[in-house]
C-alpha cells in the first residue's frame, strides 16, 4: 500500500489540475468558436485588438467591418473577441 500512495497522490493532483485549469479553458474555447460561427451581417463586434465595428460582409474565414466614419477593414473571423449587445 505504501508504494501506491505516491501514485494515488499524482493521479489526484492531475484530476484537480484538469478540473480547475484545463476543463474551464476548453469550455471557454468552445463558447468562442460558437460565437464566431454565429456571427451575422449587422452585428456590432469587438476584435481582440480592441477595434469596434459593424459586420458589413463576411465569408467562411473573414469578415469586413465598417467603422462609424465608413472605413471598411477586413479581419479573420478568429479576431472577433465578442459581440456587443445594444
């Protein structure tokens, strides 16, 4: 039994590490992927760089954002951090 004690502690530490660090990160990544897949024309978004704009056009991998002054900028979908709610 003494020989199993370190193994049990190691397994227990891994389980705790998984549920405290890995699992929440996986859930967050899944939410972000779903949000990026659900983007629609007209949504107001914030990019990972902090740019605020409205989706003007989009395809499978890119989006075109338009600013308040009418400037159009092209970004990868993965650059969208969040959708702003009005």
